[in-house]
C-alpha cells in the first residue's frame, strides 16, 4: 500500500547505501512504493519499479549500454525514462512518447542514495563533518525496525534514556540527572543547548566524565547529535535517517564522525553502534501507541523532554501524517 504522506514524499529519503547499488538493478520500497535503482556511466537513477507495457518489475531486468532493460519483453529505457527500444517493432519504427518509465529524483550523498518521490529536488540537509578532513566517517546500517519513523527519531533525540537502556555504555543509573537545557528554533532548524551527560566511558579511554550533547532535528525522519568532551578536545557526531518502508516497517542508517583516534577499526565501530541500536530496538518496537501522539496532553512530559515536545510540534506544523496521531 502506497503511503501518501506528502511531507515525506516531498523530501529526500535514504533508499540504501551507495555501495549497495551494484551492476544489476535493485528494488527498494519507499513509503510502500516499489522503486528500482540502477547505475550507468552517468550515475545512479531511480524509476518506479514498473514497466509501462505490462507491469513487470524493472528491477528483475538488467542494465545494457546504459539503459534499464525490462525482463518481460526487452523494452529499453534510458536514464531520463524514455523508451529507446521496443524489440517487437520493425527496425526504424517510431516509438510512442507514452512509452516512458516513471522517474524519481535521485542523488548520492554522505554515502547513501537519496530518492525524492515527488521530483521537486529539495535541498538536502547539511552535515559538514562528512566533508571535513579532520573527521573520520563511518557509515552504519541498514537496521530494520518494526516501528514508525517518528518513534525511532524521537528515541534518538531522547537524552534521558541513556543511563537506563544503555547503562554501562552511555550512562549509569546512579547518575541519571539531565542538566536543564533549552530548545531553539531558528531558520527552520530545531536544536538544543549543550546538555551535560555523565558517561562511564566517554571516549573509549575508560575514563568516566561529563560530556556535552547537542541535538538537532534535520528533517522529519533525520536527526543528529554532537558529543563534545571539552577536556580532551574530542568531538563525536552522528546523524541517523530512517527509510519508511511501510506502516511500522522502517530501515535506519547513519554516519558516525570522529575528530580523534577511537582505537577501533570501522568494523569495530559499527559493531558498537549495532550494540547500542539493538538495545533501543525492543523499546521502540513495543511502545504504545505505535503512532507518536502530537497532542501534548496525551502523554506526561517533564522539562527534560523539551526536545521531544519540540519535535512533536514540528511534525504537527509540517503536516506529517505517517506514524503520528
């Protein structure tokens, strides 16, 4: 079932990691929409995974001379969507302009392939650490989650769960206090002050200390934070973005960025992130209701929930419909 959330369809959605697009076409599901990704010498392209002729899945075809070839009758579509060959027609016969694939906006950035279902080419969020030579970047995911995007993003933005869900890693129950902070809205941005958080192993050195977290909502299904250790001039940043496959069916990806030596390989850093994600997963998958309440009276919120409140107000103002009530 296609999900007609126009706010999400208007934005860029991470379909997969860029390295996942190989020589053969691949199918991804975005908001219930079957999409085929394929690459040629011009780059990566996204079509509706449907041949206009008899409804075959183009993802079952192949790429030939830069064109996507339908597996059913061999029709060939170039990257702009026009059909340039119908083998059943006589040589030189004109091809009707109706023989065209449905194309979607597509771009590669931050190690992912992004698709825009409404073809309006919006501006993608800025994550400057990815292009900063002082940072090492590690791509993680995909991680499947049986939950709606707003629940997943709100959990990512929730600093007060660190001492309990991630005890021993990102906090300890003996020190659960969250320093007071404010949430700011400026030029469409939603971000926090630096929030003091006690961590038992703040930067991999085994030393317990207070660190400073700053969170920001980048779009309805993408958020980031920066963890700063002023005593060592260390910064760790990460963004997470969610691919809405369907109702309560998502895939999460992200990028971690370090301006210091963490003493781990990329694989070890990813494994640690997987450990943290697996701790969050059962919490998010079992929250009720599955839809995030946008009525601020529906759940009890306290001052340390200010960012959650800000995120819910933001979703309501934008008119997001998937995964909210």
